[in-house]
């Protein structure tokens, strides 16, 4: 261990160094703080023994500088004054101990041994904390990377499901994606939490997954559907729910899909639920689904256009569709914040 002794009295410096060197410590001495600072710049100082009252910069001012610039160095003050107030000040700035003059060998060695031991414990604790913080940081980065990979995989699976539906129903290819984009835009404008926005979008991407059970000739039929055929169509929210209900998504995607054809007044399907009994995400997709379906081409009719679609939801606000969701949808189109 290397110890720096700072005292303007040469006999005191010599006495302290003699006591320490006999015990195997490496000792260097300085007559003032200017010389002491030069030793500090060279490094390898573990402990400072400094007089308090010295010409020029005092020992207390010097030690404050040391603690500010060299946090791993311990300090002991040496003073001829046995003053309780001074002792309190010394300890407040972080000095480990102080030795009163006249100096004795035992008082010096006890104080130095305790100070170095305490310094070793504090450095060990600091190293442990730093190591722990680094480990937490590394694991956090690893976890974030894993979550990002899982999210990408989940997105891939959901978009593959969507593609499966579009392959069977080519006339509505892109419908789910367009509904999802509009639903996300509505959710963002409503200032929903990011998690809800993401869940709304992903549910929109596969909201018609249940149509995979409907015969392709019904999906692409150019004429009016029979009652039995329409009943098959009405089963698709329940089918989509049944396919997805066992999958633990971070969002209630299965329930959103189950409810996306429910209506504000309870006249929808498959359960006839009214507004307060459905998820907001489902009500958002419901509005987006109607707007996209009316505005786009269908096997049984040409596209009717966005103006007709917006008029439909405007007329149905408060009865068929959630009025708040409808208002936001109309707003983002009127302000040119969204277009298909």
C-alpha cells in the first residue's frame, strides 16, 4: 500500500514515514499541498495522512480536492487540536479518521489499518455494484433483443395467417391490411397507449381469419347470398376466435376478432353485444372494416367510394357504430391524416 504524508513540519513527516515503512508500507511525503498534488498525478496513492493547518491551502481544502478528483483514495487528518467541532467537520467531508498530536506509533498504525481496511471494503462493494449494474445492463439488452426477435416472429406469423385468408379470398386481397392501417390510425388519433395501438393493428391484420372455413365459391360469389350462405359468413368471427383463443398473445386478439361485427346498439353478431360489453379495439376495427368494405370493390358490386363509406358511418354513429370512434375516423379523413 502506498501512503502520502502531507505536513509542513519535516520532523512530523519523517516520524510518520518511519512508523509506516517499518510496517511494510510504501511512504512518500510532501511539505505542502502543491507538492502533494504532484505525487497524486503520478498515481498509485492509496491513503493520505494530511496535517490540517498548513501555510497556503489547508489540509481540509486539499482533502476536498482529493475526494473530488480521486474518489478511490482514503484520507486521515493529523492535527494538534482536539476539537469536537473540527472532528465533526472532518468526518462530514468523508475523512476516515483523524490523529491528534503528539503522534504515537499505536495511534497511527491503528488508524491506518482501519482506514485501509474500510477503503478495501468500499472498493469491493463498488466493484460488486458496478459488476451487478453491468450484468443487469447486459441482461436487459439481451432480453430486449429476445423480445424484439419474438415480436418479429409474432408479426410474421400473424401476417402469414392474413395471407392464408387472402389466398382463399382473392377478391378482398389487401382488405385486412387496409382495415388494420385505418384502425391503427384511429387508435393513434385517440391517443391510446402504444400497446393498445399495436394490438388493434395486429388484430386488424387477421380480423377475417375465420373466413378460412367458408367455401371459396361463397366468398367470391358475384350475386346476392342466400340466407344459409350469409349465416356461414356470420360464423367467421366465432371461427377466428376458436382458432386463436388458445394462443397467449400480449393482447386480447381473439376477443377483438370475435367482437368486430358487434354493433353499438347490440344488433351485431355473433353474440349481439352492445357497446359497453365490447372492447374498444373491436369497436375501432368495426368502423374501419365498414369504411374499407364500402369504399372498395366486392365480387357482388363495384367500389362505392370513400364518401359513401364515411356517410354510412356518420349516419350510423350512436346506433350501429361507437360515436367517438366514428368521429375520430371522420376527422382523420377530413384533415387528410389518412387515406387508403
